[in-house]
C-alpha cells in the first residue's frame, strides 16, 4: 500500500470516531431536520432505499501512480467548467452530490455520467450526520439517493467529514461505503489558484483529493485544474474514479 493509500486507510478506520472538517460553509444551510440534534437516537423507523451492497472499507490500487480527484457539493454553476477541464485531459473523477442541488441541474448530473465519472451520496442538504438521530440520517442519505438515481455509486461522503459510529453503521447498512480524503485543496476556504495548484502538484500515488464543483465561486479550482492536470500526466500520474463509487450501471 502506497503512502496515500495508507493515509486513506487510517482515515476510513477513524471515521467512526472522529469528525474531520472540510467546512464547506457556503452550502451548510440546514433545515429543521438537522436542528434537532440533542435527542436520543432511536432505531430508524423507515425502510432504507436499496443500493448495491459493497464492502465497508477499501484501499486505492497500489503499485501505480493513480490519483483520485473528488468534487463535492454539486451540481452547481461550475460543474460544467470542471467537466470541460476533465474531458480535455481525459481524466475521470468522482462527484459527491447534494440531493437538493439536482433541482434545475439535472443536465449537469447527466453529463457527469455521460462523461464517465462516478458519483456518491453527499446527503440531501449538506447535513452534519454526526449530530443527527437515526431517522434523520436515514432521510438525509436515502432522500439524496433517490434524487441522484440508480446510477449513483455505492458510496457516500459525510459533509465536513463528520461521521460518528451510528451514522457510519447506518451508511454501511444501506450499502454506502464512507469515503473521506487524504489531501485537501482548501478550495472551500477561498484558497487561491496558486494554493490549489500547489496541493494538486504535491499529490502522491493513491491520494484522494478533496475539491468542490459547487457551494461557491470555484473559478480558482477550475483554473488550478487546467494548469495542473497536464503537468501531473507528464509526470506519469493517471486518474480514476474512486473504485468503490463505480456503479455497475455506469460501466
């Protein structure tokens, strides 16, 4: 297992007990579902939407120079621009979709699939799952899954990286493997084009890189990608969708 893969394994092992903040603050508009967080957590009283069953953990391929680009919070105004850069460089990635963002942006989601990328569940409205009871978690994940549709990959990414033991257990019970990241571009925190570019150019084999196509102004993300991807490919790096997020319906 490479350096990046080992780091990811540690992140996945820890996600049941530690919340990692990606602070995607521009879309953290939570409704009353995420406000009632101090109540005891009962067992879910609703049936989860079936999704393909997968293993509860994974590791990126070792022995090669693969990097896994991931984009959160879309679809949004910059999704098409991100897709254009990926297509120009023949790069595949993974998009973690917010369910309610699909409204009026169905064409953006369809292009994600048409271009050969994978998707995962990023909750209905960017909720902090670690502060929710079981019924609320069920609604957040499965309402989003219904909106995303049957081509969604069997994986999820918790907003803010926040996933306590119960939320993780429920996600896995729905067939969704939690996927975090090993390298954060900080584009959610108004990082400059140069800062994002430097993070990309510092990637190591097996790294899962956190970026965003939604949730705010992503012009710096698009520009940094445009500059970095050809150079990374010249260094021998390849790119792929996160393996556990590749749905058999998109292959």
